[in-house]
C-alpha cells in the first residue's frame, strides 16, 4: 500500500465530497447517495488493507495535509455556487433587479463565511484536553519503558 494508492483512495472520497458541496444545494437527493459512497469506500478500503495488503511502511505525516486545503477550496466554491443558484433561480429573487441579486449574492457569501468562522470558534479544535492528556501519558510510558530497557532505543539521527 504505497503513496499513490493512498492518493487514489482519498481522491475518490474528496471527489464525492465535492459533488455534495457544489451540487448538493441544487439536487439534495444526491447527498444520501454520496454518503453511501463514503460508507462503501471506507469499508472496502479497510477490508482490503486488513486482508490483502501488506502493512504500510511507517512514515511521519502531518495529517491529511494538502487534502485539507483542497477541501477548503471546495467549500469556498460551493458557497459561490450556492449563492449563484439562489440568486439566479431562487423564488425569492424571481423578477428582482440585478442590484438586488448582486446584493443577495454578496450577503449570502458573507453570511456563510461568518457562520463558518462562528462554528470554528464554538467547536473545539483538534487539540483538546483529552488528546493532550493521552499524548502526555504516551510520552510518559515511552520514557518509562526506555528507562527500564524494555523498549529499543530509536536510532540516533545525524545532524
């Protein structure tokens, strides 16, 4: 299971998420189908990894990395797409002058960005007390095992 396979697997999920973000407001019936795609993809990846692939070589990683920025771009594009669809084809703007549509577009985009920032402020980040406590316990156990000699020392790195 190499890096290119990981990228292919993650790409399939991000493309499905992109369909939900961009076309979900126009066709809400697509959302449950994309959820089913997510479930099937994740379960099939897990099945293949546990049954037919060799254990991946351990590498230090920084999380989902570039995929996170790709998902942020998809979110921003979806805000613009939804605002356009709302102001162009929505019943609230039917027969409205162009200035009202542009104002609605701008206000919708600003409201979505503010709502996103508020949710980021309310929902705690990835570093909460429980995860920090677990990391501290893990470091403590590793140091204790290194002192006892039960755990092999990591190889020295050259500077």
